[in-house]
C-alpha cells in the first residue's frame, strides 16, 4: 500500500548554492591573482599621493584659550541684592554666552587684531595678499582689501560656547605657531579694551544725565527761593539766621 511506502526527498538546492559560492570565491581569487600588479600599483599610488600631500602642504598650528563669563557685578558698589542677581545670571547665562561669543566673532574686533598685529605682513597669515593688493595702506584700507583680510581671519577663527559651563573657547589656526598664540591673546586683549571703552562711554553718558538733572534741580531751587523771598516781602515776614547745635546756619 501507498501508506507503507517510504518517501525520500532530496534537497539539491543547498549543494547547488554551496557549489556556486565555491566557484565564485575561486573566480574572485583568480581575478585578484591575475590583476595583482594593477591593484598593487593603485594602492602604491595612493600612498605616494598621501606622502606628497604631507610634504607639500604647509603645517598649520592652532592656539586655543578659554574665557570665563563674568556673573558678578563689576563693581562692589552695586545696589542690587546678591541672590536675585545670581539667579537672573544663571537663567540668562546661555544668552550671555552666545552674545559674548558673537562679540569675539565680530568684524570690529577682528579688524583691531589685524591692525594691531599687522597680519597683512605676517608670512603665516597673509598668503598672496601682497600680490592681490600691491598698493595697500593700513591708514586708508580699501573695501576689497579689508573684506579679504576679514574673510581670511574669520575662516581661521573658531569661537565655541562650552555646554554646561560659563566658558567660551577661542581657537585660531595659521602657518605660524607663535602667530596663532599672539592672535588669540590679542583678541582677548582687544575685547578687554572694547569692554573698557563701552564702560567709559556708559559712565560718561550717565554722568551727563546726572549733570543735567542737577542743573534742572538747581534751577527749581533758585525759582523756589525767589518765590519765597517775594512771599516774605509781600507779607512783611522777617527771617533771622539761627545757629543749630551742629554749628550750621
């Protein structure tokens, strides 16, 4: 009967797949052996190009520094309470950090550094500036020359706010290690000068405002004294000086 007849199934697919895989690997090995010279020449050429690049391209040196964001008042004579000021500073720290970073990225500060260090004459920075702008004069820089120097400076400057800190990292890259360090230091110094000038300007404006207020108050006092003298004269009031206990009239 059919129920007692054993049925044998043969799986020829696995063998075929294995055989095909073996054939493919053998063919690949044969191809690699035949073309070993071309492959060796390719990798040798790549290594030679890398070596030539390292020898031809000039070295680049990067200097870095960190600047701390001040969260306390600049003067100890502040009338503000300490705790509210600290709380407000902590909440606004990211905004203040980014604002300070943008100041370090500004063209105004960059041009100060370029002018102070004379980067247009520095071999590690100037590149082909002299060929592009042969008649450049720092006293009267042209718009094109100034824009070229600022763009070259900004490409080498990197200012980053460090997360979860009150620090700002400043990095500058050039072909001269000493020049890179000098630029970073001069950038921080220029920011200090700019900050001092802003404080002096703000103090001068506040002083002018207070002077105008004092002048206005003095004019009010003079008018009041004149009105008081007229009132005394009209009503025949006599006033006599009296010395108080502290010796004042």
